[in-house]
């Protein structure tokens, strides 16, 4: 992925696609803890995609309001 030539929306879309095409097929497991509900990513290969998406989607939401 050549991120130098992509917009923020394209980067988010590419990361979402990469996470969905992972060997675990994008499944997420929900567990309940004392703090409430926590979502975990059971696959170590796609966990970085979801971590990056969390920040990029927040940035996209902020920029959308400007």
C-alpha cells in the first residue's frame, strides 16, 4: 500500500479491507469483564489494523465536521 498517494478515506478503506481479508476473516470476540464489555481481536495479524483504524476513524470524524 503506497500511503503517500492515498487520502485518509482511502487509507481507512484499505485498512478495513486488509482486516476483513485476514486469515481469521475479521471475526471479533466479545468478552464481558468487571469493567463492562471489552472487544478483543483474537488474531495477532489483524490486531494492528484495528488499532490503526481506531485512530484514523476518529481523525476522519473530526475532519468531517470541519
